C-alpha cells in the first residue's frame, strides 16, 4: 500500500485539503474563513475538533506547538470565524454588515490589550515591538486574527478581496496574482469547463433557432 492510499484509508470521509487560496499566505484572517468550505456540496470544517484547531493555529504561528483548546475556546474561534466571514462577504458584495460581526471582532481585540515598547540595543537601530497581553494563548491568537481582519478591511488589500467564482466553492481570495480569479487550479479548470459548456450550448441554441 502506498503512503497516499494509507492516509486516504485512515480518513475516508475527509477530502484532501485544498492548496491555500491566493492571499492566505499574508492574511491569517482570510485563511481562517477558508477553513470552512464546501466540497461537492458537503460542508468541510478544518477546525472541527480542538486538536485540528490547535494544529491550524500553530501551523500559522498564531500559537506555539502543543497548545490544547477547551470547548469554550474552540467555540470562540468558530464565532470569530463566522463574524470575519460575514464581514469579508459584506466587503465583497457591498452589503451592510451585521453589527454583531463588528462587535465580535472588537471583543476579540479588547480581550487582549496591546502594549507597544521601544527596543534600542547597543550599536543597533531603534525598533517598535508590540506585546499582546492575555492570560491564554488562544486569546492572543484571536486578537491577531481580529487585528488582521481590520487591516484587511481597511487597507489596500480590501480592493483585491474576491469570492472564488467556481460553482459550489465557498472560498475567498485576494486577486494578487495578475488576473487570476479563482482559489486554486481545480476551481479554475471547473470555471473554464463551465464557460466552454455555456458557449457550446449558446452556439447550439443559435443553430436551432
Ligand atoms: Zn474555489
């Protein structure tokens, strides 16, 4: 049995994760919303257990390795994700956001106050450091995700924020890669195939008129 076959056999109901969508590498908030997607019409949640959520946070350097989340912290992460999703969707569609989503992001920000400090080592240059004060590492991670949401919505990347146009795909992306509009090659192939099919059907309709 090959390694791939073995890993597929060990998790028969979980599809392979998609490659990161453009922009996820620089925006953890965007990566967060893309952890809840649909595959073939079925919802897929990459953060459905405390263990998977802890792995995800550590992989993005939002917490250290080896963290364990309790049920309330996992619920807090899910609630923040829902709020960020709503806010990013509002930015993409131009619709007014629900006030509860704004409140949720502000709550995550105020739960972990930030202190700025100056560092100036001998022979070096002055630099600014920020320290997020919170009792629990998860609160610091939620603060960073909320802070990145504000940067994304209020900064230059807001213009590049877009929804993947592939049918059945729920992922968001930043259009930072030239004219690329979809979240991954798999979706790009599906969009192109759908357009090709639509053109052929339109041509067939014309010829039968
Ligand atoms: Zn997509």
